[in-house]
């Protein structure tokens, strides 16, 4: 597992998520731990190292 810190696209608070580095490319939705809004998360790993990380709000 890999902990990554970033800013929520809704409330702009710094949050962290645990990412599974065993899956090279993944996309999933997880709620912000502060404002509870859904965030689409797309991390990319190579040799278990994070090489890309994108987030986007998915609106409601």
C-alpha cells in the first residue's frame, strides 16, 4: 500500500488515500474524508512506484 496526499477538488483540504501499488493502472471513486464528496481517482504505478496521479470531481 502507498499513502498519497493531495488536495480535495471540492473543499480544497489536504487529504490522503491509501493506494494499492500492486495494480499498475486503476480508476475508482472514493469519498473525501472531510466533505464526503465523491472523487474519481486514477493512480498509475510502475514497479510499485507511483508515476502518475489524477483526480477529478464527478459532480452531483
